C-alpha cells in the first residue's frame, strides 16, 4: 500500500521516540488515522498535526507510554519545520494540462 511522505515520516518519528518497532508504529498511526477518518496514502502535514494533537497521544497511552502527551508535543514541533512534496492525486485539470504539454 502506498503511503504519503508525511505518513512515512510520522511513523518513523513514532518508532524513534517510543521504541516501538516499525510495524507497531505504523499500525498505531494507522489506527489513529482511521479514528480520524483519514487515509495513510493522502495524509497531509496539516492533517498530521491534528492527528498528533487529538488522537495519537491516546493510542500511545493505550500502548503503555505514560509521557505520550509530551512526546506528541515534541513530534508536532518537529513536524512544523518539515517540508514535504505534494501529497495526493492531481486534479483532473492538472493531469490534462500536463498531458497537453507533451
């Protein structure tokens, strides 16, 4: 399954900061996204910030991380300075414009 660069970065941050293995980190993040009605392949930076602030701490607490709230604050601060490429499919207009240039 394809995932957005934001999802990949966030899952890696969770792994690094919590000590969870990569599979558990990605699964935890997927659950948080599902609870928020979001998809890993289209996750944007703004959406990730909301997930971190509102959903991720709860999921980390369920997995035994007592300092989940402060950890999420640090992750969110790191997210703010990150730059990511465009996420998600092009609009129909953008796709046709690109095809018309060839």
